C-alpha cells in the first residue's frame, strides 16, 4: 500500500511570482555522498525519477505553513515548496530539518529572516526604511525587481511598505503611468502592472488608503489593465466610467457617504475582476483588502441608518401606489443591497439595523411589494424577506399574527409567501425551494422563544393551522380528488414534493396541531394518491410522509390508518413495483420492518388480516413472515385462557367484567407486559409458581381440546361491519370461492381480538385490535363445544339480558376468581 503520509507535490516559484507544479512523488531524507550532507529527496510516483535533491543547509531559513507546507529558498531567486498530503508526513520531515539545523521543531521558521546577502543588499536593517530607486522611466524595471524580490520575506515586505508610505512613492509611480500611456510605452506599462500588483500583495492598509483615494484609484485600475500575459490590455476604466452607472434612488445629501459608496464599489471591482486569483501560497496576502471592503460597508450601513429622512423617503416611495414600476424596482434593489451589506455587521450592530428597519415598517412594505405583478420586484422582495426571517423569525411571526386580526387570510404576508411558492414559474422551482426553506424556519418550534408558558409556539401554530395551512395544502388536495393524480407533469410533481416535505417536517415537530389537521381533513389518504404518480421521487415523498406518521407509534394515527385502509395504496405500489430492486421496494419493506421490529400490534393485525394473501409469497426478505409470526403470537395470547389468567394475576388480582374499561395506567402496564410473553409464555410471579401443577395444566388441556374441535368442525361466522361507509377494502386480496366478503380471509382472522370466536377480547377502546365505539357492529356468536364468544358491543348497557352470557364467556381463571 502506498505511503500517503510522505506523498508530496513539489513547487518552484517562477519569474512571474507564480508557483509551478513540478510533479507528485514521495519524500525521504538521507545522507547524500555527492552533496556531503543530509538531504531531502523526492522521487516521482509515476516512474521513480528524481524530482528533487536538496541538501538541508544549516543556514537556510525553512518555513512551515498551514501544517502541510514547507517553503525555503534554494538560491537568491529560486524558491521551493513541498506540499504534503498529510500533516503527519510534514511533521516528520520538519523534525528532520530541525534536527540537522539544531532547532526546536515547535518553531515555524528555522532561521532569522535576514541573512548576510540581505544585509549587504539593504545595508542597515535597523533603519526605519530603505532607499528606493528614483522614480524614473529608465528605472521601472529595477523597481519591479525590487518589489518582486521583497515579497517572499515578511521583513523585506515591511521595509518596502514603509519606504513607499514615507516618500509618497505611489503618486510618483502613477504620474509615470500617464507618461507611459502618452508615449505608448508598453514595456514600461508592463513593469507598472507588476509593481502595482506587488504593492497590493504587501497587504498594507496605509498604502490602500492612498491607492483607493478619489484622485488615485482610477489610475491604479489603469495600471492593472496592462497584464503582460495578455495580448491586449483590458478596459476596466471604460467599464467603470461609461457602462457602470451610479443610481441614486433616493438623493444622498452627504458627500462623504456618496464618495464612500463609489470607493467601495470600485475596490470590490478590483478584488473581483481586476486582480488575478491568488494562488494557495498567496491566499492570505490580500486579507487587508478584504478588511478594507468590510469596514467600508460597515460605515455605509451606519451612515444610512442614521439618516432618518433617507429611510423615511425610501419606505414612503416603496409603498406609494403612484410610484412607477421602474422606480419601485430600483428602490427594492437598493433595499436588497442594503440588507446584504448588513451581513457584515457585528451582532449588536445588526440588531440595531433590523430594529430600525422594523420601526420604519419594512414588513408592511414587503407585503405591498409581494402583492405586485412584477416578477423581478417580487424576487428582490423575497431576498429581503429571507434576510429578515434568518435574522429574527420571531419578529416576522409577531407581525403576521397581528395583521391577522385586521386583514383577510388572502392578503396575509405568510399566505402571500405560500402563494408565490405555489405559483413559481421557474421550471426548476428555485424560488419555491427558497420560500419553502423560509416557511420551515417560521414554523420550526426550535427557534421559537422559550418563555415560561411557551406562548409563541402555542399562539403561532394555532394561527398557522387556522389561517395558512389550507393555502399550503390547496395544490395537494386539488390534485388528489381521484385514485391517481389529476396533473402529473414534472413541475407539478416538484411542487407537491416541496409541500410534502414541509408537511413531513410538521408531522415530526408539531404535535396535536398537525394530528388534528391530518385526521379531520383526511390528508394521509389524499397524500397516498400520489403513490400512483409516474414520478418516483413524488411517490417516495408520499411514502416518507406516511412513514414519519407510523414512526410516531401514535394510536390515534394508527386507528385512522386502519379505519380508512391506508395500507392499500402502499401494497398496490409494492406489487406494481414487481421484482425491481429499487428505492421504492426498499422503502416499503423498511416501513413494514419497522412495524414488525417495534411490534405495533394494531397495525400488525391490520396488515395480516387484510393484505397477507398479497404479501405471503414475498420470501426474499423475512419481514412479512415475521409480521405473520407476530400476529399469530398475538392471537395465541388472546385465545389462550391460561395467559388470560396470568394477566389477571399480574394485574394486581383486580377483576373487571369488561376488559374495555381498563384504566389508562393498567393498559400501559399491560401493553408493556405483553412484550415479555412471546411464544405463549407468560411472566409468572413467584407466588404463582407454588400452585398445583394440575390446576395450571387443566385450563391448558381444555384449551387444546377446544382448539382441535374448532379445527375439525366447520365454523359459522356472522359478521357485519360498517367502517366509514366501507364494507371492505377495495383491494381484494384473500377471497377464495365460497368465502364471504369480509375484512380478512376467514381462516387466520377468526380468533382475532375483536373478531368472531375470540374468547373475552381484552382490548380497551384505544388498545390494539379493538374496534372504535363509533362503528356499528353486531355481535357474532359461535357455539362450539359449549363455548360462546361475544364480540365488542357498541353500548355496554344496550341489552341487560346479555350479562349472564358474558359471565359464561369469561376465561376459566377469571370466572373462578370472581366466584371465589
């Protein structure tokens, strides 16, 4: 295996002060006889040839930079660099260099920056500066060489910068620039380009203040037009003076502010368009230029913020209906740039900035702008809105709740945002994606103010679900009125996927608000219509929405899913997917696997009762067979009187005639206890173990006899069901000839809790397997071997004559305990 730790790139500095890549190889250190000393060797990884052989000189200044870079000068104008792939390799070679020179490896530079040759060149280094060549045309080449040779050394750069500051040298150079242009002295202009570019790399604020002054900045830009690498000079000055126009949307009375805006624009232009992109070794050499622009922007924002007349006029014209469209667009673009500048402010200054905008009425102004037809204006307004939401979502929430008391739902700011998301004309829905992100921020409880009574979360979510949620779900509901999406083009599918993403977020983070909305509006059924979409990403979004709901393991959701048979579209999609091994296949199997692993009893019973015949042949995963096993274990517990007697003992020996009236805490304990009773085994208390074996075996043997009798004789089942007006799922899965159309295939479901033939269903109204009380169902009576089973009456007091029959159907242990 190749040792990546010692893998390096070798760079050399060329005449243009650019780093050339000499190749990639592996570095080592060792004694070289020819050089009479320890040396650095780099062999190319491609052919093993020698890329570098450099003796570690005791007096050479080696520098370690950025943890993976070693730089040094081999000769006066020959600089080398090794760029390591890994920090560990750089550290090893650095330790070797320091060992040869007798230095501590903790240093970043092994020698003082000034050697003898430098002292000879600069004479007295203790002096405050150095003597520059006179500023003449004939000496431009000499000046360019001096600047270039000073850049590698921090001390040389310092001395050169001081000399340039003290002698007013830059203005003299710019005078020469005019002379060279008049004479069309191209060679001199090329030297001036190198000199001015070098001065930028000195990274000195005092020099920038001179270069960016009103009288100098255009000449500096002119010097940078004559890049020797280009056949023709650029036309930066022409662009800045003729093409780029300064627009005062609101007149600026302060001349200092106006000059600062001009300066900042031009310096930003130099940084972005004029100067070449710095190499990896020069990335920190323009940090002062970035700082100069940054502080200029801070000053501009502060000066505008303090000008109350300016801001008052701005917002007045923005919201004035008489303002023409072009003017309004300019105003909105200015406000957008103003907010963008604010991102450079410190947190406390940004607080003051947005507070000022809020007091000026920026949110009502945005509401007016977003209601306009101009797409560009709306787009800029959306960007401004995003700055506000990202900075202070609570401020936006407070505003929309206050305006809801005065305005109709249609013109609420948040509803305008939703409408723009829904009506985005961009084929890629770029604006809609941005707006969806803003909505998610607004409805995220994590960034709502955590007060003692949590009023913001309660109030805002109540407001959102009352006034806004119907607008968000409108495209979803409109497109899912049939069994398949009415519109299934790509753009509609993208939009519905965005809506579903936001709804899924709500399911995860909002509790009863979204639950009530989904169940009352039958949202999940409508969402699952999208499983029939031809766009796989949309079908998966719909499945993800359901998976998030199931993941909550909430029995309210579970009963809603079972009542409306909402596994049907999922099973259909699974079967239609066939044997293809794709994301849809995996996602559906994962959902059923979650139900199995988490042992969600109500959903397990529902799936096996209604869809087992369609799924039983799926054997390349054990998920469905595992679900069937879970189901059978549940049924065994319900059918086994011994287990019923154990439950009665474990439940503090308390007996209730109707198991549906269990108290909540008992039901929770009971459900937890069932996890310990897999495969028909119950957890038995120590006192129970002392009972006579005959007493224990007797009910079990009776149960086995009854079970054999049931299997040998034909069952008679009378079951009438009415669930939400549906007699059975429309998806026919398990109907054999001669079998009645019921909710499930007859043989496996006969003894389910809440189904005919189950002795003493222990389900409470909210427990797995029970049927909600608001559903009408008649009793089914099966009489075999003297056993009478009654199932779930809608009203306990409906028929007083049934009490005796109920007593007869009690499990033996319960009956005995009651009589005792």
